[in-house]
């Protein structure tokens, strides 16, 4: 197998050797503490994001009823961690209709009903649930430090942890109860344990790797790629270590293969244990699949919606070794991508998505300083051989990131959420951290460039805290121009309703004439009396001719509505907001003079001027009424 490399920190002349190591560890503690503080504050500031509305009741239903139907498109581990503190005094939830459907959950209806019943109290519950997930993001930061330290030295470990802790994408998602940060944390912990096993195989390390692999499967279905990836990586590393002999040449092959199989069995055990062994080992032919891949032409009743292509095959009696809700969750997730949704990128809406969506989103959402560090790492890899570790170590490090990026990019049914690639980031951050070895090699120009890039990355991110959801780098034009590039959870997921409520409390002179909120209107009304009845009528529909186009008054338009595919509210882009709350809630004060100037600028023909109507224009309705 791979011979364990010496700890770089123990080599003579390394600046982090000896007395410097405690300094690095204290610095790590400071970085992790600051990260926890930023996440804690952001979790308190923001109102629930869309998916959180469903995750909270789903997590409570798992604990209360042992039922895993709600929100089964994601495994249950992270939301179960989030809702543990709420078991002491759970929120009041009407479960009567939650499990009415035998196939699809009603988690969003239940969550919305809870928020509508008591908005302030429900936001407190969600804040507590968010705080319960902070240990997961700290785990990811610690593993980044440990792995980078083992590969490149303690200074690299501190760099890797800093990249994780101050990444805007991490800060935004770590303050939510969505599973992406937890998946990243447990995913890198599992793969790190596998890397340690493959360097020095033992039953103890195999057991740890198998248990963590099972936990990773319980965070997000993305990690179904890990078991086959581990087999491939083991085969590649095992064959190379045989020194041109057969893969089966050395006598320890059997022991290692048995340990690898043991990891798989432990993984299956953890998956079933996570679901309480509920509905495990059901017949494959009895599953009511919905995706075309698994459903086939239809079931026995001829329904085109549900069935199993295996119902009449030799595999029909095969006992599926995972819980039914786990398998159905994968099927339902696949069905969502097959069905497709409208996607937005750079001002363009279309059905389906783009294969390069996540690459572009990373280019505009990650700090330019981080991209500079990635470029420096790539250059030093080829020009400074001493910064590199054996190619098998770096293959082990980068392969999960590449596989995750390829997997999510291949699903072009819709593109809404950059957070889908979050599990790939810690691996990249560890690899980037090799640039810190330039200090030990006395490559001072590289070291100073890397230090400057890191300072740029961290300062750029911190300037947007706690509103990291809306972070866009300088190349994209910053947070105020982010909606020109991306929408959905990348910028506006409804999380700024509480900041808007606090802003309105501080500005009692603002009397709203309408609000276009990103989430259901019922949630807006539940937020307080100043929002009740405040619904901005969409122009161009013909339902409210008096509301077509701008009218004098105070308005709040969330950026998702500014860029809606139907362009109902696009005319607000012609006005300058008087305030911007959390980078997503745009506050407009439109006067009668503003309305006149607006319509005068759009009255392009003599007949239009004579009639007092603006000429038709995309985004402003076909019949905009002049004031």
C-alpha cells in the first residue's frame, strides 16, 4: 500500500515545527470561534428560507412518529440533528393532514401553517434548530485543518480551515438547517478516514470509515457516489502498490478486500439504523417509483404515474437492503430533475438548465481572492515540485470534488442552487492550502501573493456578513448586482423578511403600498400587521388595470420578483431604491413625478402620447396606464 509520508511539520527547517505548532492551534481555535459566532449571528438575523419551512416539521415528524415520508427527497440526519433541542418543548403543529398522502409529504403545508399560527415563535424555533447544526460546520473546518496539516503542514492546515470558515457559500448555508453543510462536513470526514485506511489498512480504521460512510449517506443523496469511488480508488492505489505485479499478488489483498466489504456492510447498517430499520428489505417489484428510469411504462393497473419496471422481472423478489423511504427519496429526486423547472442564469430564463451552471455560479459567488489562491496552487503544482504530495494522495483528495461537480452538472433538469456543490468545496480548500508550503521553501513572492489573496478573500466575505446569502464577488458587480447573474437560494430565498420587519420598525414613517415577497403571501401576512393586505398587484395581467405599471407610494420588491420570468415587476428596475435591506429587499419610494417621467420616457409614438398610454414593452405590460 501507500507508505505513510512523514509529517511535514517535523522536517528540519519547517517554520511551523516545534514551538510554532501551539500558535497555529490557537489561531485555529480563533478561526473556528469566529466562524461559529458569524453563523450564530446570521442564524438569528434571518427569517426562514424556503426549504427550512419543510425541513423543520419533517425533522420533528421523524422523532415524534418514526415516520420518514416528509421531505424524503433528502435523507433525515441533518434535520434530525437540528430538531433535537426542540424535543424538550416542541412547537404546536397540526399533524392531522401531514400524512394524508401515502406517497408525497405535506411538509411545506405543515411548516407554513406553523409559521402562520405564530410567526415570531416559529422563527425562534428555527433559530434554535439552526444553532444545533453549528457543530457540523465546525467539524468540517477541523477536518480541513487535520487533513491539510497531515499533507502539507500546520500552516497549510490553518489556511484550509480559514478558506472553509470564511467562504460566503459556507457561511450562508451553515446558518440554515438545509443538509448541504452537514453533507460537506460528514462527507470529508468519511473520505479522510478512508484515506487514512488506505495508507495503513486496519480493521479499526475500516470500522471508522464504514460508520462515517453510512452517516454521509444519511446527509445527502449526493454521496451515493462515494462507495463506488472508494472501490475504484482502492483498486488504483492497490495496483500501483503491487509494483507491476498482479492486483492479487500480495497476500494482504484478501484482508484489505474483506475490510472494504466490511465498510460497505457497516454503511448499509447505518443507513437502515438512521431510518429505524423501517420498511427495510422490501421487494424491489413492489416499489411505487415515479422517475422514468425506475418506473418503466407503468404499473399493473396501467397508471402512467407510478409503478416499477422490475415488477415482472427476475429482480422483482429482490429484497432492497435499504429503507423504502431512502430508495423512494432517490427516485423522487430523480423525478424532479426529469420533470424539469424553469432556470435562470445571467438574465435568461429557460426550461431546464445548463451544464456549466455550477462552474459559472462558483466564478461569481466565491471570492476572487479564493480564485487567486486556486490559480497560485495550480501554478506551484507544476513549477514547485516540493509543494506536492504523492500523486495518489492528491488523487484521493481531488476525486470526490470532481465527481460531485460532474454529478450535479449532469442533472440539467433545473438549476437553482449552487449549494448542491458545497460538499465538493472542503476537498478543494485542502488542496489549495499547499500554497502555504511556499513559506517553508522560502518562495517569498509566492508566499506574499498567497497571503494577499487570502486577506482579499476573507475581507471581501466579511464585508457582506451576516447577509452572505447574497454575496457576489467584485467581478460580478457585488451583491447589489447579483440578481443579474443568479436567483433562487443563491441570493433571495425569502431570508430577509425579518431584517425588513426590523427595518420598518425603525422607519415608522414608511407606509407601504405593496410588497412583492419571494415566499408565499400567507407568510408575509403572518409577519406582522404592517404586511397584512400588502400585495403588489402584478402589472400586465389585466386583472387590475389601475395597478398596471408604477403608481405613487412606498413599495418593497424582493429581487426574485425583479427578475421573474414573466417580468411582471421588471419596471422597478427603472427606479432607484431608497434602501436595500439585506441586499434582497429593495425599498422604493415612487412619487407622482417619478410616474410621469417613467411613462413619458416610454411613450414612443404620437398616437401613444395623444392617448396617454405607454407603448408596449417587454416587462411593462401590454397596456401600461399613464398617471
